[in-house]
C-alpha cells in the first residue's frame, strides 16, 4: 500500500522536474505580466503555459511531433487510450461485487445494511453514486481543458483518481460512506470528454476523426469490462481489494501522461497522399463552425440520454434480474443445479462489452453508407428489437440449457449493433464544435451518457421492485424506440448523412490549371491535346491522377467528323513533340532525373480507377462500332476483316503493362514511330488532293 502512496508522490515530483529540465532562458515573456508573449485568448494562454513547461525552447515546439512524427503521435494516442481505459476500469471496477455488497451477510465485506433501499435499488445505487460524479464533472472538465489544455487536466484527473481509489477502500465499512466517497472521486474519473476533444484538436479529416473517436469510446466500454474482470479474479482477496489495482493503474497512467502525451496546438494533421489544396476541396473535411448550432446539439444530447436509458433494459436488466431469475434463482428455489451459476453470470456481464471491438471495425463502413445519424437510429431501433427478443426467450422459452444458449447467442451476436448509437454521438457533436468549444460539447455528450448509465439502472430497478422485471424492461424498450425517433431528424443535418460520392480528381480541374480546357475535355468537346498532355504530365509529377477525357457518343460527333479530322495532323505532331521533349530530358546528362521514380509516377498515373478505365474503353469501343456501322463497314458481317484492319491501323506499341528504366525510351520511340506514320499519311492525303486539283481531276469528277 505504501508503494502506491510513494508512487503518487513521485509522479508529482517527476512532473515538476520535467518542467524544470525542459524550460529555459530563451523563452520571450512579458516582464510586467510574467507570461509568454503573444497570448490572445484564455484558451491560448493555457496552451502557452503548457508549452512553457513541456517544450525545450532551444528546439522547435514539441507539439509539432503530433503532425510529422508518426512514432511520437502513436505513443501519445496510446497514452490517451490507456488513460481512458484505466479511468473506465476504475469507474466499473467493483460492478460484479455490488450485488454481494448489497446483500448483508453474504460476505465478510458486505455492508451491514443498505437502508432505505431494497436489493435491486441498492445494487444499482452503488454504481450510480460514482457515475453521477462523472456525469456532473463532464459538463465542466471539457470546458476547463479548452482553456488550460488537455494534458494538465488529464494528469490531475489521473493522480486524484488514484488517491480516490485508496480513500474509497478505507470507506468500505458503511454503505453511505462508500457511496459518498464514490460520488466525490467520481468527479475525477470523467476524462473521456477531454480525450475526445484531444482527438478533435489533432485530426481534421472527418473519416479518420470518426475512426479515432470510435476507438476511444471502444476503449472506454472495454475498460468497463476490464474492471469487472479484475473484480471477479480478486474475489478471494476481498470485495474491495481491486481498488488497489485501480490506484496503481491510475498512477501508471499519470506517469505515461507526463512522458508521452503531447499537448496539441493549433496545427492539424493532414492525411498523407493528399496535398493541402485538394484536401480543402473535399466536403469530407468540413470547416469548424464559428458558433454552436444549439438546437442540433441538444437534439444529439437528448437522443444520447434516451439511448442510454433504453440500453439499460438490454444491459444490465436482461441479465440481472431477468436471466439471473430465470436461469439461476428459480433453480435454487427448487433445490436444483442452476443452468447459470453466479460466477457465470458475472463473466457474462463483464465480457459482453468486448463485443464492442467488432463495432469499431464495422462502423466506418456503416458511417459511409448510412451516415452517423442513420447509424445512430439503426443502433437505437436494434437495441429495442434485441431487448424484446431476449425478453421473449427468457420469459416464454423453456428454462433449459438450449434456451440459455440461445439467450447468450442473441445477446452477444446483437450487442455490437446496439453499440453503434454510442459510437456516433461523439462524431456528431464534434462537427458542431467551434475551435474553442470542442471540450465543452464532448463534455455534454459524456455527461448525458454517464447520467443515463447512472440513473437509468437505479430508476428501472425501483420500477422492477415495485411493478415487476418485465414491466421495467418493456419501459426500456419503449425508450429505445423513442430515442430512434428523437435522432431521426439528425439524418437530414449536413454532415450527418451518408458520405457523398466525391468527384474524382481525374474529372476536375485543380487550382492553377486551365479550367476551360479541362472542362472541354471532360465534356468530350474539341480541345488542345498538347496542352492537356502537359497538364497530365505535371499531375504525374505531383502524384495526382491525370485528366480522363470524356468519350462523346458517336451520335453527337457524326455531324462534325470533318472538324475532328481537321485537327488530326496538329494533334499527331503535338504528341510527337511532347514525347521528344521527354526523351531529350531523359538523355540530358545535366538533368538530375531519377528514371525509376519517373517510371513509377507514370505507372501510377496510368493505373487510374478501374471504373474510369473500363468506362472509357467501353465508350470508345462503342464509338468505333457505331462509326463503322454508319459508314458502310457492316461490322456484324465483317468482324474478322475489321479486326485485321484495326491491327493494321494500330500496330502494337508495347505489351508491357508498366514502364521500366530499360523500356521507357523504346516505348516512347515506338509511339513516335506510329505518330510519324500517321503524319506521313496526312501528308500524302494533302499531296494527293493538291495534285488532283492541279490536274482538274476533281472538277471533272464532280461534273
């Protein structure tokens, strides 16, 4: 026990020493105010002071590592996830033991009495006392972290929570003493909104942000189960002994926060492989609003509160008291071996939360198809449906091993879908938050979630005591469907719907490019092939996809075939000249051209999107077929000879699918050879027409 006390002291000392070692004399500050210069707001002031204590001023600010140092960012994110996980462990650490604690005489550690509550309401009042503290604190912690920074708040919460676990252990003798200490130190377990705001500080891309928020919520849910597992494994050591493990984990979390968590700044992480300009053009990266849309915010918060109330009917009420009464207590009353032992019930109740892991992998895909609001509504409705299914199995099905197996299968198979609604509120609220209110809105989200988890089991437990278990569960079912109705309007809010299919860059002009020319190419009109070739070459160098011109239908072209041919020689010549420029560049010894890199860029550009390639090939083939049919070739009868004509007119340039340093020059020369043959053909046509005009043959032909 002394180890944990000394560990807490060492944390404070190490943090103070880290500030002394990392601070320096080169920091500019205002002599009168004794604060870093350039402070423009209270939020920035908090961040400046954090940077003063966590940055070596002789180097660049440490926060930059969140943007360009993948290893440092990964450690920081793992530290954040660990902090959330161990806080959740401490919040639900003793949940499997509450039923025994609330039963006087069941164990040496049971409370002498739980007046004025009966068993169900007392069992649910114990976790409620802690969760109420978390819910109330969540309202303020996000705002405090907006002002003073994420890292200091997370550190204070970790240290005080570790101390709180020790204090709670020594408050175990009375029911009300333990509940009061749980409530007080519950204020310091609400780090989830701070963590979610931390993610909002770093990630700008909507999809990646949603994924990271889902992971952090999943860590919280699994942490709840982790605490229960520790309690079950340590039952022989006493009902309250897991609190020492909780204290140790919180102190370890505090140390990791000091050394590995990086305080974010104003810089945002842009996805690799996308330049800043093209990134800003994507609707996926919605700019933060200047003020909160309060109507939508409260819609999300009230929907989240209703969702947590409705989910209580599924878990824990469907396990305790429903399954516990059906598969355990009724067998004990008849002096029979129960289908589900008390220990089995404990393991079922704590392990079900691990089914949230599949949800974190599936939800990004569901978000893209149904939108975050649609996913939330599906989760709400499915929670009600699954609860009804379990109620029917336990109430009307036979109390047999097969019936119990069906109950467990439905619970575990359906639980990942019910979690969808809890994974959506964070991303929805993040879209509503201005830069300086991210922590505030996430705090409201966490407050609603914890208030629902705190009060719903207790209130529905009171209802179960007075009106029966089934009535309480049906009430929760109604609330779940009500939550779906509350959240339905959110499906029509911008950013909450399915991801819009983005126009590919191969079908749009990028900043600085000739918009008129590209629009003509994309419309299938006549355009300067040489200029487009140069644009595409520049795109290849920037690793951007080249423009894929539209193949205009033959019906639209057939009345302008003469104009099409009038530009043939010009385009053949331009293509040859451009390819000669590339050959000259490759042959110039003064040019520092990495041939392999250049080939890789060309190969990447040629790959394109399979749908675009197939569409262009199909449209061009249809154009040629319709031209042949319209000009007397009868392709349906002469397919063989037409193939031979195509092979004659289009000799193979290469059968290799990719350029290599060994073949690129030969391929360009072969392409030039083909273009020169077409140029020679055009010259022969002009010569023939000129000769016929000079001899008067054309005049005699038409006369």
